[in-house]
């Protein structure tokens, strides 16, 4: 049985109340007085039985509007002049609108990732990505960022591959001299094992999304 709505309950009680007043109009009639008492008791019983059961639609919490994920694009990083070349080792950070409505607000596109050597946690670096690294910058117009349902904002961030103290991460592992098929010499690192975690934000004044901890390995080829 479907519970009556608040409006239905109110209408029923109001009608019974009017009937009660009509019966009370003839105060000399004992029968009407008894009938009125019965109607009032019945009204209370009916109101309790049909008690308002109507509730507001469940509210989607802000943190459930977006789903954030991230990963590393490749396990091999080419280094030339101490700088990463290409997209090897770059971070791909994605934020998808999982709400059924369009999300729009002032832009504050920013991701911050803390990365450290898995076996030497004290050796860490910080990676910061902003709207300049968005692969779809057209999401931002006039200072507003608009994210339609199931649309993803993606940051693609290459980083410096060094610690906060300025030491290159490949300096913590063994390097082996090698030569390319064309005869170009380079050093290849043993796998460097990392862990990382962070946060990402798209809208100004809104809570950031947490990026859960991941682990991965990179091999550096230093030319």
C-alpha cells in the first residue's frame, strides 16, 4: 500500500474538521455532540494511520559528483640534457563527471601529486599540474569550467624526475652503459620503484578529490 502524501493527510483531516464544526453548530443536539466526538477520534486515528511518509529525494553529496583516477603513461623514460623527452613517465590524471547534471563553476584546475621512492620514502618530489596541462582546455570559457555528464577533464603532466633536494631519481639505482642500434651510447637504469598519492581539483571553492596511493616502476635511458 502506498503511503498517503502530506497533502492528502492534510486534506482528509481538514474535511473531517469541517464536518465536526457543522455538527457542533446545533449545540442542543446530544446526538450531534456524540457524533462530533466520534468524528474527532476517528480523525486522529486516520491521521496517525496515514501519517506523512513523503520524503525528499536523496541528495547527492558533492564528493560523489566527480570520480578521479590517475596513472603513469609509460614505464620507460628517455632523458636528454637531464630533461624527460616525450611522454614516457608522464602522469595522466582524469576527473569525470558522474552526476546526471552539468557541473559548472569558477575554474581552479590543479592537481598535486607527492611521489617518493618506495624503498626510501624520505626521497620524494612534488608534481603540480594546472590548467595548462589540460588535454581539453575548451572546457574552460570565461573563467568557468563546464563538465557535462560523463565528460572527463584530463591532465597530462611530464615532470622533472627529481627529489625536492634536486637529486635525479635515477641516481639512486645502478646505471648500465648501452648502445642504440644506430650506435648512440646511453645509460640505462635499473627499475626505479615509486609510490605516489595526491589530490586534484577543478572548481574554485569546492573540495578536492583524493588520488589514492599507487605504486609503479620506471626505467630511465639517459643520453
